[in-house]
């Protein structure tokens, strides 16, 4: 049962980041845009049962909750705190899920696997720390030729700057190693 260590605002005024004392997962990101997507996740389902919650994103020791903009954060933060505290901490199952996800990359060509590895290294070093400090992240959906498909998570998923400025900044950074790459959000 994770305890909340701290609550932080994010650049998205409709999102709050809850920093936990115990991890919810071990490197496995969970991102949901609605209750239907979260149906198999007890924590996210419980959070979507609370009025005004429109997005749930969590990984390791933090969770970002996004609201529809019509709730008072003081009241909503108290309401979402109970399901967060009641959630189970990370288990060995999380490690198994990470291993399964890594196996999915096996069907990429060897050349594309190397490209994706270089891209991930750059993202880990230069992009993800900033997104995560603001209560979000990104997940790579696909590498198809010169198109990298990403999905913003957490506060980044509904932040106006992620769609324009951040996306272009990521593309420019990746062009230092992949000159013809295009980055699209999907």
C-alpha cells in the first residue's frame, strides 16, 4: 500500500503528480484515457470512478491524475488519495510484463532494432527525465521506416505544448542521429 510522499503541480493545470514512497510498478508504465481502457486495472478503475478524472498515468513511484478542469484540486486530491493508498505496491509480475514487452521488439529487423536502441538511449538521456519531472512520459508505439510513432502519457497527454513544441523538439533532437526521421503522436 503506497503512501503519498508529495503532491506536485505540473505544467498542465489540470494534472497533479503524486510522488509515492513505494513503487506501483517496476518500470512498467500504465496510461489510460477513460474507464473502458482501465477496466482491467483496479487502481485506474477506482480513480475513474471519481467524478472529473479523465486520465490516469503511473509508473514506478509516481502517478499523475488529470481532471476535466471543472473540479477543485483540493477536494479532488483528497478523493484520489484513498485509491492510491489502497493500491498494491509493485510485485514480481511487473518484471514479467517488462520482459514480455521487450520480446515484442523481436519482430523488428536487426537494423531497425539497432536504430530503435539508439533512439531509446537518446530519449532516456535527453527527453524522458524532463517529461517525467512534469508528471508525464512518452511510449514508443512503432518505428516504421523514417516515422517514429510515440504516445504521450500522463500530464503530457493533454498538455497543449506536447502536441506542438515538445513533439518538434523531440524530432529535432532525434534528427541528430536519424536525419530523415519524422516523429508523430498517435
